[in-house]
């Protein structure tokens, strides 16, 4: 639903904000009482480079993803004393949403490829979602007990940000 702000409808705005930001709120809202009660938990939200930097034509998506950053940092403060750690990852991966026929042609890749050349990252590659999972596993572990309220880029060093 990418559009410039002057071409975006209120319905397009609401749809993206509801899915991204409100969906994250609902998950956190219902999980947090259980985590507080047990005195332990991990919430790992997902933002994007758009939420951290904004991209042309993505005001609805950027606002929703930036809202997730604010939500994450606030929940870290609210839930920290209960043993709940709340963090956020900002991934850049070859996802089905990204892999439109146009993008597949532009990147010159096959549908099942695990990485593609990309000038948009510092390492020159975009990798598959499996490249993001080690960060999620770490944040979910007890080893990450002193990490909360953070946004961790798992994005190959998105260039130009």
C-alpha cells in the first residue's frame, strides 16, 4: 500500500497501521500478564529500516514501524522489573512480500535463492529469513538477560541510512 501522503486514503493508512502497530500491541497486551505473573519472558518485536529512517511513499508503514520502536522501548521499562525483556529486530531479508516478479527480475535471482546481491546493504547482499533467526534465538535466550529496550538491525548494514 505504498503511496505518497497526498495520494493515500485514510483506509490505506488505517489498514497498514492496524496490521503492523495495532497487531503488535494486541500480541504484547495479551502476552504481558502471563509473563509478569511467571516473572520471566521475552517479547521480540519487528520493525524495519522504514520505521527507523522513513522511505518515500511509505508514510503509513514508516509510522507504524516507528510506533513499534516506541512501544518496544516503553514496554521494556514497564515490564523490566518483572523479568520480561522487550527488544526489537530490524531485519532485511528475502521474504515472499519482497520477492515480487519485478524484484526477482531486478535482482536476477531464482525464487528459492537464499541470498541476492544488493547495493542497499553494506555487505552487498540480502539474505533469507534464516539469516535473521540467530538474533531472535539469542534475544529469546537467558544470555540476553541484560538486553532490553533495544532495536537490533539484522540487515547486512543497510547502506545509505
